């Protein structure tokens, strides 16, 4: 029998862990959140997610976060698809086509660190979550009554904490997933992606929208605007054989940027980093009292901006079920439903869509490229096809489909 009075233990204060803790807090359920990062440097993290899709904006609004984030973000109503060979737009989608489907017919460009900053402030105000920063989760055990987790602070002091359930929101390297022997099925792309933050007005210089996908048989890329004043991020694939020192060098980066958009001066680069991209999904999202959410359950290519979005959807779905269990309305068998629902989305939406995006941008065969571009162009120009496409990319369909899974 679950001890209903024990808190939910959440490992990881990324967007998924914090949104889950906030959802539970707003339903009067206590949690303990363990985060290894130091509070002083917590927000100095490598730039990652930032495009928030309509379905997620609705969830964040329900948590009371939307207005705070809109103040710190940029509204991006459109997304453009460019052919770099001809330097022209082959399709442009406007989220306005979703105006009857969502309260937020646009994407909000708001970086992950701003989301966790705002969400953490609101969470702390609830006083329902014991947030332990500079604390490392080490291991856990579970039995029919609850879980016990071993944690250590940065002075090496060990502590055992107990809870009703443990949620792994630890990111892709989840200790919980590994210790349970849950397979992380999938593959890793044989390339490393270079991300460069640039201070330059790409819109004024070349007519780019705030969100751009660029197809190129030699070097696909993505270009996004993040903040005012002009801060844009460009992503390029690089050869996995090239050492990081080379791809992070000024010379290499300036060459890529000049090829991307030639100009007579060097670009002002304000940040640079590389990352490896995986497509992996856990074989189950639940084992007893341990539940996986966000990157610990699924990692995918960032092309399409779906990882954090679908992770936040996991958090809300899981939060609803934990409330029902801990407030005595249902048994914890609903956690198997969580696993079925959210795994279905990870396989059939997040993975499928991001793989399609990658293929569209990286295709080398000229005939296949042309066929693909023509198809996307036709989709953008046909209002019915366009709406169907946008319902998928904005993750509205994934939420509806998950709700139908028993
Ligand atoms: C370049 C890039 C761009 C991206 N762009 C987008 C985008 O536009 N839209 C989108 O939806 N997604 C995007 N993503 C993906 C997105 O960043 C992730 O899906 C998202 O951050 C996952 O959130 P999470 O909370 O599950 O995990 P994380 O954000 O990884 O957070 C996990 C937290 O757990 C902590 N932790 C880990 N292990 C321990 C431990 N043992 N003890 C204590 N604490 C621990 C970590 O310190 C961290 O704070 C992008 C990713 C990359 C790399």
C-alpha cells in the first residue's frame, strides 16, 4: 500500500522536473527535487531548447507561466523552409492557420534557462517543493510502500530520503533508467552538430524569419532568432572525425558563417558549442514506483524543437496521474497507461517528425530533394494540408492521440 503522505521524489531540475513539481504543488502534493547544479551557476547552462510550440504554451499557461515567459521571449508566427542551393524559400508556414485550434497560434522563442528560471521562482512561492541544489542523486530502492533514494551534498555528506514515487527527470544519462536495466533503444547520428550564437540581424540582411530550416545537400542548417537585441543561433553538421578544437575555432566558424551568408566583415560570435544527436526511446517509461520523463525517457534530434516540448507534456500527463493516485482516486496501474501514452508519442510523433525533418534538410539526391521540396511547398499552399501539418508540428495532434490510448 502506497504511503500517500510521502512526497514524490523528482531527480533533476530541468524543464521537465520543475514543471512536474509545479503541477503537483498546485494540486497540493509535496515533492522533493534533487539537482546537482549549484544555485549560483544554475542558469549558466549551455544553450539548448527554446522553441515552445502551441500545445506546450497552453500547458505552461495553465501552470501560470505563460505571461512571464512571453515577457522574456519572442513570438514567431511563421517558419520558413529554405533551399540553400538556390538561396530561396520553398515553403513558409503561418501558425495563424491554427487560430481555431489553440489559444496560442504561434511558437514562442524562449530559451530553456529562462523557462527554468521563471518556473523555479513560481515553484518556490508554493512552498510545496523541497528543492535541494548542489545535491547528487546516487541510487534508489523501492518496495510496496514507497521508495528510498541515496543522495549526497557537495561536501560528500550522504542522506537517505523516502518518498511515494521517484521520477527520473535527470536527462538522457538517467541513472534510474540504467539501474533498472531499461533498454534505451535507437541510434546516434554519425556527426556532431555545431551551434553558434551570432550577433547579427539576419532578418534585415536577408529576410529570414525568426525560425528557418535550411535544406542543403552539402551542409543543412537551422537558423533561429532567440532574443532582442539581435541574437541568432545557427546549427551546422560537422564531421565526427574533426576534433572539437577544429570545429570550435574562429577560422572554422567564420568560414561556415561566410558560406552561410557572405558579408564583407567577420561575424560577431557570442557563443559556440557542439553536441551529438541521438534518437533513443526507453523500452518502458515505468518500472514499479520509478517513472521516466523527458530526456531520460526519450532523446531525439533537435530539428523541429520537440524534445523539451514533449518532455513537458510527459510532466503534465504524469502529474495528473500521480495526483489521482496520491489523492486516492485511482490505483497506480494508471502509470502503465502513462508509459503507453507517452511512449506512443515519442515513437510516432517526436521521433517520426524529427527524422522526417532531418531527411528533408540533409537529402543529397537531386531528384528526391526536388520531390520533397515540392511536397512541402504544396502542403504550405493548401490550407487543409497546411493545417494538418501544423497540428502535427505544434504537437496538438500528439496530445489528442495520447488521450485516446487506454
Ligand atoms: C542544441 C539543442 C537545441 C534544442 N532545442 C530544442 C527546442 O527548440 N525545443 C525543444 O523542445 N527541445 C529542444 N532541445 C532538447 C531539450 O533541450 C531537451 O529535450 C530538454 O532540455 C530535456 O529536459 P529534461 O528536463 O528532461 O532534461 P535536462 O534539461 O537535461 O535536465 C536534467 C537535469 O537533471 C540534472 N541531473 C542529472 N543527473 C543528476 C543527478 N544524478 N543528480 C542530480 N541532478 C541531476 C541536470 O543537472 C539537469 O539540470 C534541444 C537540445 C539541444 C541539444
